[in-house]
């Protein structure tokens, strides 16, 4: 086996298990432990992993809080693809919830310029002005404490209001998905609590997330992948990520 092939196999094993040991890799590939350590050094230099005593762990990023205006301008082409996919799954008569996310804002823009007859509920104040000239969407705005950094209305009043509704389809964003622990995360506890009640009260839960988020961990876990019905993401996922998602009961679009 060539070195590059071995490196690819090491990364594949690491992505599945989250951590690897030098001794086990040495036995698996029938090479010296010294050779494996050199392999891990190369991968660490490429920022693919972090070496530990006797092995290595997956080098994952931790999501950081950023202003809603910043998020609106990042990965725009990918987010537009995802929002268009989500839009095609909304039917007349649906009662949907759009939580606060840059992708959901793009999705709301598509709905606002359409003639779909739906009920849309949201805790994102940037969404309602989009519907000033829309005559077919019934819009319900959830009130609470406005956080200008996240662009969301949060707090106990929001959770209390959302708990009174049942949605056909709930669309939520995430700051990071961990395929090793199957956890879906966000940056703050307050936002996580809102997403959690949306997931609980939705007959179908749709996670809208760019492919980059599968290598990022959220600070607060609001759901597991098993709680979701559909993941809508970019079309160019790596084979490793796609294989992991296809093993779950969740549908991948």
C-alpha cells in the first residue's frame, strides 16, 4: 500500500471512531509504529488531526458566535442551493416553522415571492418585512427578547409560545454536526432551547446545513441526528460523510 493510500485509510478510520492509536494502526497496516507516527505527523501538519499520546484525535473546529449580518454573506451559493431544495418540499396547506438562520432567511425570500398558501411561523424578525406584498402566506411572529447579534427572538416567552403550536414541517439550522456522536449543535443555550422545542413540536424536522458544518462542533447540543427526518445540504459531500448519513434513518437531500 502506498503512503497516500494509507493516509486516506487513516483519515477514514479516524472519521468513524473519532480517535486512533499508533499500535493498532501499525498492526492493521503491517508497518512499524515509527512509520505510523510519521504518517500522523504529516496529517497533523495538514491540520487533519491532532496527535495525542499514543495516537491521534480528529481535528474538529468548534463553532463561534458571529453576527447575523456576517452569516448572511458566508457560503452564499451553498445556502442558496439548500434553500431552493427546501422550498421545493413545502406544499400548499403546510404549517411551517423557520428558526433563525441565514439559510431560512433565503428560504423565506423564496416563499415571499411565491403563491404558496401556507402558514409560516418564525422567531426571526428579519423575515416578516419580506412579506409586505405577499397575499398568500399567513405569517405568525413569535415575540420575546430580541438578540441583535444572532438576529433571533429568544427567551422563555418564545419557548412558551412555540410549545402551543404543532408544525407540519420545522426547518432548523445548525452551527455544527458531529457524525461520531450523532449530535446536532448550536452556539448558545438560548438558541438551543428554541431549536429543541421546534424539533419536538414538528411532525417532520428538516435540518438545513452546509457541508462544512459536518466538521464543526456546536457548543450546545439541541438534537441528535436520530431526531431528524430530513437533512438538506450541498450536493458535493465527501463519500465518507455521505456514507455515514445514509446509514441513518434520516433522509438525505
